[in-house]
């Protein structure tokens, strides 16, 4: 009698375990990266494409700059549309090896005299954050407000110039 109950209990547990195993195998088939240890996964390099523009560069833009000055400051734009000759697009795309993606855009607009009219920008990293992103030390950045210029770090000629 005890043997029969033990045999039924073992058979029930074996059935439950086998049904659970089927569900786990189906889940593993759909999401294999969740079940493979990190040291057995292939290496995927980070992919950087486009123009790396920092917040420091965007802060140096001034209305009325020539297109040559803008190109000297930001580099050659990734997109120069022949249908919109007064618009330059600077695009930066980063895809991490783990699948995370970042996309940042800066669009500058020129007037008819090829002078900078206005620009539209996504939040950009500062110089140090951009370096850390490239090295892979950080995954994302927090946009920071530009540092205010104090008397200690003001240029020497600005301090000697009298106010009007």
C-alpha cells in the first residue's frame, strides 16, 4: 500500500517536472541570451557612427557665424540635403554590444547669406562624458547646465577691460 502511494507521488512529481521542463525549454528557445552565461556569449563591439558633437561645441555656436566657421567648429555635417541647402544635420549614433542604442541630433539652419540663423539640438554630453561613453565606462549621460563663468576662471583680458 505504501509502495503504491510512493509510486503515484513519484509519478506525479515526474509529470509535473517534465511539463515544467517543456515550458522552460520553450522560453529558452525564444530568449537564448537569458540562459547563456556571459562568458560564453560572443563579443560584440560598440558601433559609433556620425558626428560626435559635445555640449561645449553647441555652446560656442553664435547666430551670424558663417558656414565655414560652423564647419570648423562642428566638422563636416553627416547630412547635407540637396533639397534643403540651408540646413545641415549632425547625427551621432551609438549601438552598444549589449543592444542599447543612443541617437543624438543637431540641426543648424542658415539664412540666404549662408550665416547661421538658428539650430535645434538634442541634449549633448560634455567633453568628459563623451570620452567616457566612447570608452564604455558609462552607459548614458545626464545633461548638465553649462558652468557659470566666475572671476577666478574668467579670461585675463576680460577682467582688465573696463565696463562701458
